[in-house]
C-alpha cells in the first residue's frame, strides 16, 4: 500500500501476504495460484475500476538494439545501442536466403 504505484492508497493485509508468498514461490503453477488468490481479494475490495488499458505503438529504427517492450512502457536506455553495421548484416542475410 505504500509504494509509488498505489495512487488509491488502498491497503489489505491479506492481499499483501499473497504478494509476499508469490514473490518467493519458485513453482510457476503454485505462484500463479497465489496471484489468482491475490487478484480475488483485489476484485472483492475493488479499489479501482478497470475500465480500460493503455495501448502504445512505437516505431523503432532497424539499427536500434536493446530496446524491448516493458509492462509499464518505461524503457531503461542504459542497454540501448546503435548497431552501425546493421545494413551490412541485412545485406548478408538476404544473400544467404535469410
């Protein structure tokens, strides 16, 4: 309830406990089950009304590397780089049938 993504100020100890359990669960199926339980608590309290989702479209030049979609559409640029040989790689792939 006290992080920067909680604009409603909503808190629920049961929800928080499910998130803590999910964070340390290593079995993917059990983790998903725990997260489903957390989601049920969230939907029961309904501190937000999920009526829409954000959509984002991006055009990325073919020589830009290291830029990948993220869930919050925020992109850490410290791993982004320019491939100065991108055209050369494209030409070689076309010549090899790929």
